[in-house]
């Protein structure tokens, strides 16, 4: 099975993030869940963003990279939810042990971490088509489309709706149907690696 490093979103390592990790473990995968907020969670995106700004996104990115296991003989899949996509994408683009990437609710420009997406590293990007954080013009959705256009190793999945972290069952944004479909797609992705 596959070894995954799953980074939480800006509201922290919530019960919903832990539940998603458990679903992946239940399918036989090893999942690491680094806590970039040292146990703190936040009820709203705004509160989480304020905390993230107080730490600094550069520091959070450094924490995420440092929290990744040093290596794996079979390679690692780097996964991130929203803010967690930052370290996941950096590691997927820069670590030689990258086996794949899962960017949930976010995608940065590939140029942020290199000239192009690395060969042999498949990636999935997932988000809602009317999520103001993901789908706003000039943002993550555009970066995801550019990624898909630049390599045959990338897939983009859009879900109807306007919620951001719709996979987190502990938050009001949770969308059970979309989360189930996303999880099925993620598990099929992991099984192919």
C-alpha cells in the first residue's frame, strides 16, 4: 500500500482531517498527519487565517517540509488540504522520493517550486467549482488548469458547490456526497501507485 503525508488546512488538525486520514488508513495506507499548529484548531477560516498570519506562511511551509518523513523506499504521496497544499506541492515537486500528490481545495502555480511538474509524479487536484477561495479568477482553479495543461500526469476534479474544505466532516462546510466522491477518487489514485 501507499505511504501518505497529509497536511491539514488553516483550521488545524481537526477531527474531520483525522477522520479523512483514518479512511485512508482503513483502505490499507500508512498516513502521517503533521500538526503545523501544535494542537490548536479554529472554528472559522478567518480565525485560522489570523493564526497562520501570526506565525507566517513561510514558517508554516518550513514546518511542513521539516515534518515530512526523511525518505521512504517506496516513495511518499504528499497530500494537503487548502493551506496544507503548500508543503504538499513543494515536496511533490522537489523531493526525489515523491510518488504522487493530492492537492485538495488548493493549487499553487507550478513555477512556485520549479520550472515544470516533475516527470513520474502523478497529481490530482480537487475543489468546488464555486468555492470563492479555490475558483476565484486568477487563483487556485486557474493554477490547477495550467498544471493539467502542462502534463499528462495531472487530473482536475471539480464538484458543484461553494464550500471550501468540504471534505472535513467536523466543519459546517462538509458536503457528504462530494466528500465521498473525492475519497473514492483519492483511493483509486493511491491504489494505482
